[in-house]
C-alpha cells in the first residue's frame, strides 16, 4: 500500500490527493490511484495534451466521478458545484496541478470542471468511473468558461477555445 495525504476542499466530495513519492538516483516513482484510497473504481482513463493558454471546459454530468492529475507541464483546474439542490451551488474551487507537485483531484458527479494550460504544453490525465453507460461529450453539460454567474477568477482573459467551449449548452444537473 502506498502513502498519500488526502485533503478536503471547501466543496464536499472534491478531495486533493498528494502522494508520498519514492525518490532515488534514478528519479521518482509514485502511485496515482489505488483501491485503498476509497474512491470509485475507475472504468476509463483519458488524456488530453494542450498548448499554452488552451482552456477546456467547463464540463460535467450526473454520473461520472473523475480523478484528475497533471502528467506533464502545469494547468489551472477549476471545479464548480453545479447541483441545483446544493448549498454550494455555483461555488468553485481552483487548483494548480503540475508534474512536480504530483497532486490529483477527485471530482464527484454533479460538478463541472475545466482546465487552462499554464505551461508551453501540458498533459491532463483523468480516470473516470460511472455506474451505468459512459457519458460522452455530446451528453455532458457544458457551461461557458467565463459565465458571469460563476464568478471564476481565471488567470487569463482571452484563452484559446474550440468547439463546445465557445458556446453554452446549459442543462440542469
């Protein structure tokens, strides 16, 4: 079993995991996920590679848990509580994840997430778990990155956007 710390964020269910890596003359080794972490079983693992100032999100659904980390470079991660019945509805938390701090963030169903690449290039990795069928992009909720109701303090005013990140497909979670 590997060692890690688990911190709660100000939003319920959004937790930050920091591994206790093993380092020797060859480099560093750490575990991203293990059954002992008491997180939902992952069913799919995905990566995105982005260049500096690319912003992807905000996306989410009501089925999927996401366990997010940065494999290479650095990105700014935003997680928004988008559950209308929550006392934290529309509240957000932000994190800077990079390949040096090795942190990962657990995002529950009902939350949106988006990330902005801060380095020249970054690789965003997430594992997903879901109880039923996989929820693909066309079935997710998308909210525009700078929607004024969210009051997110992004470290950029004019990010590089593509496709669904330029428009809004707001549906109630």
